[in-house]
C-alpha cells in the first residue's frame, strides 16, 4: 500500500472546526466563522480569537435521500444551516428524532464520527448538531 500523507492530521489542527472558534475584529467588532486573518468590514489586521457558544437554532434544513459516495449507508440524514450567536450561520449535519428537526429548533454542537476513509480506515470526526428539548 503506498504511503499517504495524513490530511486528517491537518484537519485535526484546525481548531475552528472542532471548537467553534472564530475571530473578532478588535477595531470594529465584526465576528467571523471560520476565522479570518483580516477584517473584510474595515480592513484591520487586528483580530482576536472568538469562542462561540456551542448552541444555536435551525434556520433551514434538508433531508438527504441520495447521498454522495461514502455516505450511502447513512440515508436518510439531515443537513442544515445553524444560526449561532451574533447571527453567524454555519452548515452541518443535524441529528435527532425526525419529528424534532424543524426550523427554529434549538440545537447544540456534539462531537461525532463523520466518516471513515476508504482503504486507510482513518476515522474523521467533527461537529454535528443535536436537537435539544
């Protein structure tokens, strides 16, 4: 088997993806996710780390019946847009009982297995959004 560089290693280092860390402009206060190196609102390069709360609400969602390669065994599943504090919106998988998944439902971030990488068997983890009652 040929040696393969570990993309998941780089992915694991991307804390924004696992900890919901964005950036906040020290000049104008604009908040970003994922983090930016400069503020697109005012042009400042003075940004600081900003940790979002791991909760939000469903803005919109769709039920996946025909999945991309590697995800076929998971259908049906739900993908949606989650609105965090400050109006930041991110896309992610929504988990929970189908009847609880609706626009406006409150969700919390949970760390879960996303998929397993083919022959190498590397397991990729990330955040999913679980409906809370």
